[in-house]
C-alpha cells in the first residue's frame, strides 16, 4: 500500500489530462493514467516515472468491464483510490439538422455515461475510506448554449446536474465533488473542431488549468460544490 495519494485521471494521454498528471505527480500523487492511445500513455508514464510515480491502463472508458478491471487492479496494487478526475470527453459540433442520433449517443456515452459508471465503481472504496475527491471536467457549454451545441452542450449540462446531485449524496461520507467548467482551452478537442479559434493567443493552455485541480483537492471536503471557470 502506498503512502501517496492515488489519483485516477481519464483522458490522460494529452491536453488537460496530461497537464493534470504532470502537476499532481510533482505534488507526490501516484497518478493512474487512462486513455485509448497506448503509445502516448506509455511515453508519459515513462517520463513521469523518471521523477515520480505512475501507472497506466490503455482502453476504452465506455467499456464497463475495462473500468472494473482498472479499479480492481489499482486497489490490489496500491490499496486505495483517493481522487478520480473524469477528464475524458469528445466534442462533435453540429447543428441538429446536420447531426445524427449515433453522434449524439457517442457523446452521451463518453461525456456522461462513462462518468456515471466510473464514479459508481469507485465510490464504494471512497465511502469505505471516508474520504476522496471526484472532479468532473465539464465546460462553459454546461452552463451556456451556442449554435452547434445541441449535442455537446446537452451532455455537459447533464454532467453538471450529475455533479451537483452527487455532491449532495456523498458529502456525508467526507467525499468532495466538483465540476470544472473551462472555456476555450488549446487541446485537440478544440483545435480539431469547427470552433477552432483563429487567434490562439486568446485561449487557455492546458498548463494554465492544471492548478485548479490541485486547489480543489486541497479544499475541505464539505466545501464540495465548487465550480471554477
């Protein structure tokens, strides 16, 4: 059993997830990196292990069996799970007239249902520990509407409702819950979408956002309904 905080980060191979991992490992977390790109995950794992502690699992978080196997492996190897950061997400920007049900379901599965499943599987361990953090990466799209957001914005609004209700359900167990709602961040999610801004100087870098997650984890657990822009 480790004496470090064990932190699971989904979508850790790039962007915000990678930045969070780099920040937390410096703060003596054992980071568990999850993502579909095994090459990028292994590269980040090797780099982090040169100065900190990490583990990684390549797979699809839409696969419940994969989630269960990850959680069981982490508990068996490290004895605990202190923080879950649900960062993985996809964004398909289309007006509803051009969108398909399959594209909507794809986003709901990754942005909402996988968060539900991962949280549900991790929670019993946090409840047993009487401690933990669950941080969901939402978006300003979870608070605002925009043209082309009929699918993506719906998933992020749903994630906000999930986060608020979850906080009320688990705070009695000393578990903090938070949603982070960034605007435009220079990640593949944005840069490969129709919303890719022409002026890149006006958007956040992933390294700028990583400090938020460290700050949330350090908050008193009962102040758990924190949403940061």
